[in-house]
C-alpha cells in the first residue's frame, strides 16, 4: 500500500482535495508501518527472541555521539542542550544496538513533543557503583498521566501525541534497558518530563562480548 501511495503522490493533479486525501493516506500508512514494526519488536522481546549482546562501552562517548546525531533536529526546533558529564570516563556493559534504539526513542520524543525554544538537560551521575544518565525537557503541554502508565503499551502522554508514533516506544525502551540489566525511570511534574537510565559501572577493560 505504501508503494502505491508513493506513486499517487508523484502523479500531478489539479484537484487539491485529492492531494489532501493522498497526504492523509500517506500519514496513516506510515503510522501503521511504525506500529507493525514496534509490535514485531515487542513480540520478539516478550518471547525471548530478542538477543542481547552486551559489550563494554564508553558511556560518555556513546551519549555524546547520540546527541550529535540529533543535534540538527533539536536545533531546528530551537532546543538548546545543556550537558553535565563527570570528568572521569565511565564504562558500562550494554548492547549498542539496543541502547541506540532506546536513545533514538527518547530523543525522538523530545524533538516531537518538547516546547520549542526551550532547553534540554542531559546529566550523567555516578552513585554507589552505578551510573545514571538523565534527559529532562519541558513538554508542549502538561502530561496529565501517571509516570508508570507511560511505559504501558499503547499509552500516549497527551492528546497532541495521538497522531504520531505507536504508543509502544517507551514500553520497548524500558524492556530493552531491563534486558541489559539496567533500570528505566520516568519522572513527571506538570509539563516537566524526565527519563533516567541506570546501569552498573563496568571496570575498564573487563570482559568480552557475551550473549544473554
């Protein structure tokens, strides 16, 4: 269906109503595609068919790379990033592919739902053998929902989100973090939205890749 809609969009038409209908169809099918992909991913995680391959990684370097990937998108929304990182290097054991999927969802939500022209705070703290990385932003609207509910499937934070995404992203993110031995925490206060990923610290040079 997506390919047929693509063909329709390339066809020239003098009827603006037809163009409008094609645009609506395109948006709906793209959302359906995202939903199907996310459902497949959830199914793999729940059935134990999503294989985690932890490896030691420089957590600061990883987060800086992720932030760099989203820099232009954040800048296009007028979002300024304020970062706080420890001076010493911090290593964790995680699956880079799965962790990227988590961060892609979190930054993607910020790009879509953060108040334009506001600040995004990133913070990394070391506490009792663990490292906590937090992302904090101001949402366009107050989130009138319990934080725990946001990680349930098909739950979205406010009505403005109902036309984007599948409602599965945060649920997938939490499941992936937990599969890697970490914790995924959400904090809400009015229009303040904060997510924190907590992982045990790995000593530098410890261990090789290990499949879980």
